[in-house]
C-alpha cells in the first residue's frame, strides 16, 4: 500500500470513528445518565478499539464490535463502583433543559422521558438503548450482552411497559395523550 492510499484510508477511518462516537455516547449516556461517565466510557471504548483494531475480523461489523467493547467497559465500571444518582443534579439538569423561548413543554417532556429511562433497571435500560436508540436487532443485542434472546424480548417488553406507565402518570393531569414508543426489530 502506498503512503497516499494509507493516508486516505486513515482519514476515512477517522471520519467513521467520529460518527460512531456520537452513537456510542448516546447509548452510554442512556445507560449511566451521567455525562462525564458517558464520555469516559466512550473514550475507553475507542481506546481499546484502536489498540485492538487487528482483532476486528469483519470491517463491516465495526459498529457491533465497538458496542461489544463498550458493553464490557460498562460492566467493568459497574464492578468497580456502585452507581448512585443525585436527585439534586437531576433537578438542575431539568432546569437547564427548559429554554425560556417557549420550548418549555417539549424540554420538560424530554427531561421526563430521560428521567423515566434512568429509573428503569440497568438490564432494561441497556436493552432499550441498544434496540430503540441504535436499532440493533434482538439477536444482535443478545450476542452483545451475552444473554438469551428471550431475556432481551422480556426486558424490552418490561421496559416499554414501565415507560408507558411512568409517562402516562406524568401526563394524567393534562389531556390524555398516548405516548407511542417506536419498535424496531
């Protein structure tokens, strides 16, 4: 391979990593509900990915490979520390999400959905983020998290039911609205 071809491939790879970083961060944040921790998880994932790039057998499967690495990084983190949430920080985040220019209701709903997802058990949060946010199939999620396919199905069902209940409770004071949760298989 000549140097010019190498540089072109390196630039393409760098661009691909930037796009993947956004997706990884979105899932990491949905799992941990902590911006700094999500940044750390993504950084650790990409560092391990770059270090072990030679282990990637199928370049087309890089997304799945990176999410596998991030799943392991997340599990390692959970083994090291017990995750806790500070309720005061959640209230501060809600205040930050509510813009003064009339988008208050939408920002409030976004904050409520994030808070509801944050209250889900860890296993349900992981599955929900991978299936509904990132569009992985149930089989792919089962392989990534090393759990049976039936467990993925039951966790996603329970997570969606719990979210529906939490969001319906939130909306019970207003006109009855049905919150539709997108399903991807």
